[in-house]
């Protein structure tokens, strides 16, 4: 399985949690206050988190993301999360 880069994963988690912490972040109806756009963005982030972590539910995706981010702070585990600097894909 491909591993998401910790920086990208951290950004996804932070943005998703920020959106969900705002009033109306989980509402499914749009309104003139931007709630509809927040809902769409939260759905996009949830989908991306699920794809990035190989899960199908956003709760499990967040759990997996947190585990991956914690492992990224462990020097031994971190080398399994990021490709080596000299790994280039032939073009």
C-alpha cells in the first residue's frame, strides 16, 4: 500500500477537523453563510482521507491517519512512510 506523506496527511486531518468544529460543519443543507461550501469541502476531505488511508469510513480514516502521523515521529517507522530521497520514477 502506498503511504501518504505525513505533511499532506496532517494538513488533511487539521482542515477536516477545523471544518467539522464550526457550527453547521456537519449539516447537509446549504445556506447563504457558506455552510454548503463547507459541507462539500468536508466531504472532499473525508473522501481524500479515506483514499489516503485505505479505509471506507471517515472515523476509521482519522484513526489510521493519527497512527501514521504518530509513526512518522518515530525515526524507525518514519522511513517506511516516506520514500528515500534518491527514489525517482523513470519518465
